[in-house]
């Protein structure tokens, strides 16, 4: 049986792991706790792979961290502060991810900026819509998405009220035609679609062929 365990006491991380049985794990953890974290007054902490919860026992304030080095996805709760519990209090820690930048001030600041850029809030609530997210730091992809959304909205509005192209509204009532409006073109080739579009609108539809047209200047 594999048992993964680690201790983070008074801000000083100490981690170790080994293939041991549960009984061996308990004895070794107690030894390690006495050697590496005497101030934490830890009896033992252990987690067996496959268990739904980790089991921790402590006498005083302690921050406990568990990790299985063989499988980064199989991790337990990063932190748990145990305050003013009597001796031999048994606690159960739920599974959860362990941040890669835990305890590194510069990296934690970078994480904060990245979270703010994608709309993360300290109260753990998602912000919607995207254009209401934090404006001080925005990812390029998020900015491009907001710009595209804004331009499409203005385009749709101008299509409804503008004079240019107004004679085409009966065939294209919206900027992006509905599936039913495009169904008549679905079984046609590109050339047939262009011919039908020209017959219906008196406009030449060459958009499909633009890539094959040589745009270089000729004499």
C-alpha cells in the first residue's frame, strides 16, 4: 500500500514519502514529526491511496499538506488549519489541488494577476459577462473576444437601421443568416451558390473565390 504524507508546520515545509504499510507509516510519521516538526506537537498524519479522506491527528495549531508524488492529480487538500483542538482530535481532510506556487511571494503575485486577467474574484465567484471583468489586467485573447463581440453588436445594429444594403434585408434579415435562410444553399456547389445569390440580389457573390483570385497588379 502506498501512503503519501507531508507536514507544513509554522510556515516551514517538510515533506517525505515512502512505500510502506499503514502500521509502518504511522511509526515513521511519528518519528519524522518528532525530528522535523517538534513545535507542531503532531501525533501523526497519513493518507492511503484510494481512501476518500486523509486522517490527521494533532494537539495544537497545525497546517497540514498531503501529496502523492507518483500521481500529481491524486492530491489532497493543500492546507488545513487546526486550531485549539483537544488531544487526539481526529480530522478528515477533503481532496483538493495543491497550488504550484504555494509560499513563493513573486509567483503568488503572478498567479493573482493571471487570475484577475481571466475574471477571477477573491470571493470565488465568476464575473459575467466578460466585458465586466477587471479592466486593469486583461489577457490578449479576452480583449480580442470583447472587441469582436462589441463590433458584431454595432454591425448588427447598423444593419437594421442603415441605408447601405437595405435592399438586401429581405434575403438577409440578420447579419449572420439563420440556418433556415442558408438551407437553400446547402446542396449547391460554390459556383451554383454564387449564381443563385446573384440572381436573388443582383450582386455578384465572389467571396468564396477570393482566395483563388490573383490580386497582383497586371499590365
